[in-house]
C-alpha cells in the first residue's frame, strides 16, 4: 500500500486551483441522473435560477420531454450538445458516468460530482481538469453532508500538516452494524438498510469496505496530495464478522465500527486501511448511529477536528453538491 502511494505521489491535487476559467453571466448546467441526490439538487437549483439555468436532465428511463427550458433526455451526448458550462454528476458507478466525466473534462466543462467510485478510480480526470483551468469538485462524494473534504482543504490551506484522518465514512455499514448489535440477522439487516434507502440493490461496495476505501482515496488527495489506488487499500468485509460477535461485544460495552483510516507514517509514507474495530461505547468514533458519519482529523500541530452528521441521504448530499455549485458561481462573480 505504501509503495502504491509513493508511486502516485507525482500527481498534483493541491487546492485551491487559482486558475479557474471565468464564467459567463448565467451558468448553463446539465444534470446527469435525477435520483436521490440530483432530484434534491434540481429542487435547490430552482432557487438559484438567476445564476444557473438547467439546460438538460439525463435519466436512464424516459421522462416527460421538456419542462420549461429544461430538456429531459436519456442520451448523455444529447445533453452535452446543449452546450453546458457545468456538468452535475449524480450517476451511479457505471461506464456511462466515467465516459461522461471524460467528455466533460475533454471539452473544458466544469464538473461537480457525488460519484466517489468513478472519481477514485480515475485520478487523471481531476488532474486534467486542473491543467485546463476548469473546476472538478466533489464535496458530496465523502461524508454526504459532513464537510470532510472541505475541512481537510481548509486545514491544509491554513498551513496545517495532516497527520491522520480516521472515522466512520460509510452510512450503510454503520446502519447494518447497528442492527447486528441488536441481534438482527445479517440478511435482514441488509434488507432493512435497502428499505431505508441507504443500501443499493448490490450492497457489496458498502459491506466489503470498498466504498470507504474510495472515500479514503479522495481524502488522501486533499490531505497528502497523493492519489492511492482505492482497490489496493486493504479493507475488511462485514461478512468476516459473526453477527453474534457484534451483539456480544455490545453487551460488553463495545461497539463494532467500520473504521477507515489514513495515517502519515514517520518515513513520510501513508498507511491506509478499512477495518472492523470494536471500540469502547464512549469513544467518539463509536458514536455514529444509523447512516451517520463521524470523522476525526488530527494535524501535526496537535489540532484535532471532529466532524459528525448525516453521511448520506437526499437532503444532506444534495446540500453539499449545491454548496460546490454556489462556490463555482461565486468564483465567476456571476
Ligand atoms: N444517495 C446518497 O446518499 C449518496 C451520498 C453520497 C454520494 N452518492 C453518490 O451519488 C451518486 C448518485 O446517487 P443516488 O443515490 O442519487 O443514485 P440513484 O438514486 O440510483 O439515481 C441515479 C440516477 O442516475 C440515472 N442513471 C443511471 N444510469 C444511467 C445512465 N446510464 N444514463 C443516464 N442516467 C442514468 C438514474 O436514472 P433513472 O431515474 O431513470 O433510474 C437515476 O436518475 C452515486 O454515485 C452515489 O455513490 C450518493
């Protein structure tokens, strides 16, 4: 893991980029996807209509053709033909999302995305966008409504050196662990997470720790200017735990949590891992319930910041996307 990190150290992820292409008066935006996240973004954009015009919304299944000046489309290329300044990516992890982000970067279109899996897998997209002077931002991809990346960026901009970031970054696994500790079986707990809208039809990325590993990869870019390969971050699956073990631990004052950790080692390399750890119940990182996230950021100066809040769901995640869009609008002095 440490070698992978070192090899990728040449990539430049330092923020903020001061070389952002100026925006014209009213931003033309395309929404890719209109599910949990982007339906909330679309609602929020209605209040920013003086600054942002939604030229098209793309979904997989057809929706009514035109809504005011917004075209509802099923072909992503048709949406790019509307000439957007900004692409707002609320697609799932899929080849279409990867291609759309490639196209946006190639055409010099600003990107706001919540799609951690694609962004983690394609660090080159951010680097290329930065070189072109276009924004490629993804606050919602880590922590949902909890400002993890924003805080890391602020701290490093203020001259702090990050020593460690660790926390509960995956709401679905936390929700499932909460049910396991009450004696619910694994399959039933997954079904409850799906019914509550947290787990996807295929919940393996959450359960196997891959989602948390992708988020660590994104944090590492901002905290350490490194782009680790998320797939090579060691991750322990919830399936390796016996549900009885989780329940028993709770009875003994311990709570299992899926802990994602990044640590700067003494030799300057970064250790990254996702593990299942039994923490004393009064430990701050044992605190998140259901889909909540809690993240602790420790700086070499001794400064410690603890963030806690809703890590997923329509409103907090859409709020983080909208904040990125507002930053973009303000940067262009629209
Ligand atoms: N949900 C959260 O709390 C949360 C939090 C943080 C980050 N994220 C990330 O945000 C992204 C969106 O999540 P979500 O929960 O909003 O997903 P979602 O509810 O499943 O919505 C996905 C949207 O993408 C559309 N879509 C899927 N494949 C498409 C394709 N090939 N072409 C065009 N449209 C396509 C779907 O169309 P239809 O409507 O026709 O199905 C739907 O509108 C994901 O990358 C996720 O990891 C989500």
